[in-house]
C-alpha cells in the first residue's frame, strides 16, 4: 500500500471512531533514560572565523539522488562572455551498458537512471566588516557525472593529466592564448613551456570534456564521495574553507565552480575528447541521447 492509501485509511478510521477522550500527563525522565536517547537535527548552523572573513553555514541533513538537465547555465554574464557558461548541462546520466560498474559500485540495466548523489547540501555566507561579500551553495558529499558543453569556466577542475613520460600532474586551465587562468578559461592542458592551446599542443578546448566524473579516486579503483563540490559567488576574493577543515579554497571575484573530478587521463585522450554520457530518453538530434 502506498503512503496516500495508508494516510486515507488512517483518516477514515479516525472519522469512524468518533470523538475520543484523551488523558495524558507529562512525566520527567531520569538522566539515565535521557542518556540513552540519540538524535540529530535536520538543519545545522555553523559559524567559523577565517583570516579575512567570517562564515555562517546552514547544512540540511538530507540525501538526494538527482538526474537533471539544463539547456544552458550562464552565470556572471558580461560583455566579454560569462564567468561560467555551459550548454546542455546535466547531473547524472542514463545507463547504456548493463555490465558496466558505475561510480557507486553498482550496475544498472540499460535505460535506468544512474543518479548524481548529493549528500548534506549546504548554503554559506561570507561576511567582512559587517557586509556579505560571498555566497556559496554546495554538497558535503557528492558523486556522479556532470555533462555539458563547456564554453567558459571559472574555478577549479580537479583533473589529472599524464604526460608522455608517465608523469601525472594536475591539469591547468588556460585561455585561448595559453595564459594560465582560473577565470573564464576555455582550454585545459599541461603547464609546460611547449604547451600551445591555439595549436592544440598538450592542450585542448574544455568542450572536449563532454562528461566528467565527480568523486575521489581510491587506490583500489573505486570512487568515493568528493567533499568540495560547490558553486560560489564573490564580490571580492574569499577563502572558503573545505568542509573537513583541512585546507582553504580561494575564489576570486565573480563566479567560482569547484568541480572535484576523479579523472586521470593521458594527453591523446584529452585531445581526442571524452564523449558525452546519455542524459535524455528521447533522441532530439542534439547528442544527448
């Protein structure tokens, strides 16, 4: 029986029973009984003080599984484009291989939704001299796929690249002129004197990365939850604290997307591109099916 049916049955039973006389008296419980009671609030509020700002974070104790699609997400729009500009952005995807083990360690039948896992969402304010200077929304834990055609990106993209010698380093975001930047980047590649984004040398457009996996790669090949998935807006540089308190993540003025991926790839794969996972049930001829 579903919840609506159960609720209707209970309501009907109450109506048929007629008026009831209830007699109850509150009684104190002992300290011993109180010590055996455990509980956690659904909403938690935390205050922290940093070197330059003070922070108030409101966390919702809830778990969600998401599969959603946006035609376009353009934030921080200006004359020269947007701080963050992603077409056909999607969280989660649709299984196309029943034998494939997904990020959560499970397999899904063809056509089933492989959700983006969102645990303990939060909202946080940064304050300086009595004025709100930054806002961020994020997840205490996140795991799943993020798809989209990235035109411009501001923030951190936790991608690891392997060079031709087998060395693995963090990928660097660039503009079209091969200038390293975390603001309105359009390319990604190796931080190296030989890198040339215009010529496609050790560099590729961000649009090559059609689907990214969010999570924390483990030594055994599994993927655990990422802890620093957030989107923030600042009018000045803000030092956001990672939720476990281990480090600061500096975000400059404007929009900042902290996207902790679990991916390591070699340069040929980067330049060839990562295909998009299926994110729609109907083929509209847009590469989303």
